[in-house]
């Protein structure tokens, strides 16, 4: 008897949730008409990638920020309706967003 069977015996009314939390967030994102803007800047001599222009709920944009940071193993933050990712990841982020179904516009350089 494995652990799942033991847990089913202890909690018979419990239903299983999806295994992968990123699948849940991908299906709940708001698709929009205007493209998301992905640009590159240097702040204090360090490169950053800025993503802005999302018209959906802030909660969905925060989930997208978390997914991006986890996928590329980088630091970043969500401030003032923009996602700030540490480093120059424009091409990778644009590919990831296009795979999710977003239109993406590259700005600068």
C-alpha cells in the first residue's frame, strides 16, 4: 500500500487537485487585443527586461511574473503594472509569451 492509498483511506472525501500548478495559471490568463511590450534597459549598469501593457487583472499578471521567474530561474519583481526581470531575456521571454498565445512587441535595441 503506497502513500496515496493510505491518504485515501484517511480522507475519503478529498479529491485530487492538478499536479502541475503552472497548467492552472496558463489556462486562466486574459488574452488581449494589444500586444505586450517587452523592452530592455540598464539600471545602475545592470541589464533588465521590462514587460508591460497587460490589460487583464493584476492577479493574472502576478501569476505570469511568477511563471517567468521560475521558468528562467531569474530574479524579478512586479511593480506598477510592469514585470521587471533581471538580465536580458527578451528573446526567451517573447518566445514563452508567444507559446502562451500572446502578441508581443519588441521595443528598443
